[in-house]
C-alpha cells in the first residue's frame, strides 16, 4: 500500500500506536462505566456503614457528648469490661450461641436429609419450613406468648397431665423458650440451603457406593457430609449471625429488662442507647464487632486448610 496516496501501511508503527490508543480508550471507558454503576453502592456504604462506624469508634474514646466529648483513652473499655451487666450479657450471648447454633445446624440438616428423599408431600413440607420466615415478628411473638405465658397452652397441658406448671418467661426457662424461638424462626432458611447443597451431589456417586456394598451410615458420613462441607461452613456462619439478631425476639417477648438468663449483649447496648450513654454503647458495639470478625476469620482459616479440601 503506498503512503503517497494518504494510506498508512498495515504493519506500520503509527497504526499500531493508534490501535493501542483506541484500545486503551475503550478499556478506560469500560472502567469508568463500571465505577459509575458501583458509585451508588459505595456512597451508601460510606453513609450507612463506614462513617457511622468511624463515629462509633470516636465516641468509644470520649467521655460522651454531654460531657464535652473529651478524649479519655481506654477508660470506657475498662469500665465496660469490668461491668457486671456487660459480663452477664457476654456470658449469656456466648451460652446462647454454644447451645442454639449447634442445635439448629443438626435439626435443619436432619430435616433436609428427610426432605431430600422426595417423599410424598415433599412440596407441602418444603413450603411449611419456609413459612416462619415470612411471618411478621410481632405475630410470632404473640404466638409464643400464647404458648408460654403463665396461663398459656403449655401450662394448661402440663396442669391437665398433673405436671407442675412453670413461669416460662420470667425464670431460667426463658432461655429454653428463646432457643426454641430461634430454631423455629430460622430453621427454614438453613433447610433450604442444605437442600440446595444436597441436590448438587451427583446420584452416580451413591449408585457406585451401593454397588460397592456401602451402608446408609457410610454413605452419610463418607459421601454426603464430606461433599457438603463448604455449604455447611456458610450455613454455620449465617446461623451465628442470625443468633446475634435474636435480641429482637427476646426484646418483644420479655421487654428491655428480661430475666437475667436471656439478658444479651444487644440488651446491654439498647439500654445504654435509651440512657443516652453513647460511649458505653459504642464500646459494646465495637467489642461485638471484633468478636464476630475474629471468629469468622478463624473459621475461614480453618475452612481453607487442606483438611477441608479433601
């Protein structure tokens, strides 16, 4: 091709530079478009999460708004950690997680294994386990109050059977009621996740195991549980997060000052918020965040070990 006619050779350095500029411009436009679409989410995260978290950290090192907001160092942290109410709330929250989370994991897995067999009425039971998720919390609390109040259905049945009645909501039994409420309210979500994980296991694996003479318990522990370990980790983390949300049910069920057996960290923070004690509230929120963050980080490290990849 002749350059005298105004054309540029195909393999000339000029054409390569022009193509590189056009390619760079196209890549820059794509990056700019992606950033524009991401900008609303970024602004929302800054306004509703990062900036409030920074303000919370600031309040945790001051003596409060009413006192001038002077810097007091770690005094608020020492005061909260030595507080009897905080220690009680932390102990109850830890106890609730250690009891409720393993129970909901086992319970939801067993139900998912039963439903995965596609028995008669499978669709009805699958819809039934989801039903508590869509119910308003107020109606759920009303239902449990009808069951466990002093003159409720449970005490009525116990009295009819000749058993001693119990004050379920204002005694150590309130912890049991809260665990039952947590499992009943959140179990359906875990069951759906377990069913999705079970449906990803190829049927050929079970058929090969049956040809090799494997029994039911062998297939359960050597095939099923091994292959759903990654989804089980995710469900476990979700269950822990949901357990920290159980304050809403506990608050509506027993009020701001419930029996000491179900006085949780969220009660501690909510009461300090009501008393306008923002520095103690901030310290409690940061400590809860650090505990959850550290625990989830440890779980992720454990999951990424080679034993989880086998």
